[in-house]
C-alpha cells in the first residue's frame, strides 16, 4: 500500500481544509510510520501498525486537538506512550515546546529517537504524572496539558490539571464517552481549579468507517490546592 496515497486520502477526509495535506508533512509522517513499525518489532509501542490504522488512529486522531492549542504554547503530553499525540503535534506545529511524559522509559526512547531524526522541539520525561505534579519545577508551569485516552476523565484530571498554569488549558481527547464520564469528572475539575471551556464531538474517519471522538477543554481559573495531586492509589480509589 502506498503510504502517501493513503495519507492524503485519510487526512483530507478528516481535515477538508487540507492543512496537513502537503508533501513536506507526508514525508515526515512516512518516516515516523516506518520508524514506528521498525521499533515496534523490538519494543511493544502499539498493536496498530498497518498503514491505514497508523495514519487514522495515531496521526489523524492525535491532530484532532491541534487547532485548540494556543500558538507558541509550552505543553505536556501526559501518558504519551509511543509519542501520540506528541509526535504528530510536533511535526505540524514547530512553534510548540512539548514535554512527553510517560512512566515507561522504553517507549520514551522511541519518542527521543524521532525528535532527533525529525528535528522536533520535544523533550522526554520518564516519571509518574502524580509525582511530577508535586514538583515545583513542573507544577503549574505549562500553558497546556494534553492527554489521549490514558484513564477515565475523573482520574485523568487530577494528573493533568496541577501541571497547568492559571489561564492555561487541559485538553482531553477520548473515544465517544457520552455524558456519564464527563459528569462524574466535572466536580473534580472544578475543585482542581478549572472550568469547562468547550466540548467537541468530532468524527474520526478511516477509509472504511467513522468513529466518534470527544474533546474536552478545561480552562485553569485558579491555582490547584496544594494537596493535589494525591497518590495514584488514592486518586483511583476515590476520584474527586
């Protein structure tokens, strides 16, 4: 299967304005895809390695949040795994300064490799999010925290919001979760200092199907109380 043909097909389905449909971007994403497949043979980054699946479920899906990230933002991707959405965002938005946070160092090696190979403004941080959120050098120091299907929203919010400065954003991209997960998280997001700015429900298009997505954007209105984030066991046992 020709990568670039499939790349343009899927990107133009998802982004009709064709902002990602350029030869330069397709070349970079093809390099990313080939390296992903090769690295995945040694370290399990993802179960999705076919061309169509990678372009739609890794690349296009990661870019659904791109338009909501402010220009020149300093962002942290919480639970980045093999580099999504970090790497696609860094490829299309060289203005962003991205910290890729994950507790699995083997996966971060791939992120570092691609950042060097594609000359991306990305640094990696191997640590647990709840520990990073209590460190002075990171706490409330980012313009935006992003996360993609890492945990339920009521857990994810306590990991992400303490990292965001007052006035900044927490952006969560998930599968279509409906009102239930959002409603159970809403009180906690307010305790942590944010208010809901917007909710979007885009459709992710592959060549053969449509998948609903949910994007939740929270704006940091006040500083997160010092006692948050708690230990992970406490967060999961008794979410806010």
